[in-house]
């Protein structure tokens, strides 16, 4: 991860530009008269809300966006005599 140092005044003036750099993975160190006083880093993906993580995966092309109407789901396949329940219990116990 690349990092750059900027003074407080420069950070105030260029905050939007600096945040765009952070979104790209860059780390920003804020200094006061040359001494580090703070750091701006990208937010870890696991701390983002689910909708933001999904949107990011769509943006990066990892998953396809859901169409506006939603997907038509097939009805579940029914198994006789609680067969699915028996398979699940057998799987859990093994």
C-alpha cells in the first residue's frame, strides 16, 4: 500500500482529492509541522454494510448486477417422506 504525507492545511484544502486516493488503496499521513498526527486509510471491506460490499463487487465485475425486476426463482422440489430432512440430519451427524 502506497502512502503520502500531507500537512493539515493541504489536507483541508484537498480533502476530496485525498479521499479519492484512499479509495484506490493509498494511505494518507496527516502531519503538523512535519510530525505525523493522523492517518487516513481505506475502510476494511468487512466493516462496510452488505449493500456497499455487493455494489463494490458489481463495480469491479466480480458479480453481475441484479436486474431491476428481480430474478424469477424456480419453485422448490418437494421430496417424499421428509427425505431432505433425513439427508440433512445424516450429513450433520457424519
